[in-house]
């Protein structure tokens, strides 16, 4: 096997190693993102990743792959927000602030949430969002 053959082997093994490290990182981040597992199950998965990394990564992706995809999609889309108040695109900032004030007075939101909604409404005025 010549120099080119050795280069191809190094390239192939490097690809496998990078793919393996990626899978391990994805498994670990998914473990900590999953709130349905308790700490003991998470610790067991981590221990198995340390002692039987390839087999554990493969089993994890097969057994929990659907949940991984769902949690990754939620992360990409962002956390669901409370739908109690959303400023409309057509309303003026003063109307948005008035609606937020009504929610504050009724106790539906806190003072901090009111301030955030107020600054968001004023920001929409200046940035056209």
C-alpha cells in the first residue's frame, strides 16, 4: 500500500473518529435535554458511554432516536411561549401597551413581564418587526 493508500486510510479513520465524537456529544446533550429521565438513568447512560462507547451510542440512537429528533426540533423552533398575550402586527405600540397593562392589572402577568412586553412593543415600532 503506497503513500496514497495510507492517506486514504488516515482520512477514512479520521472521518469515523469525528463521526463517533459527534454522536457521543449528541447523546450527552440529548441526555441533559431530556426531562423525562431521572438522574440515575442519565448517570447509567454516561457510565456506559465511558466503558462501552460505540455500542452504547448505537443502542441510544436506536432506542431513543425518535425522542432525540423531537427534542432537537423543539430546540430549533424555540421553547413554546405563553399565548396569553402576543402583540399583533397591525396594532400600534400604544394599543399593545394598553393590552399589556390590562393583563398586568388583572394579575395575569407580573410587572417584569409587563416591562418586557412594553419594551417589545416599543421595539417593534422602531425596527418594524
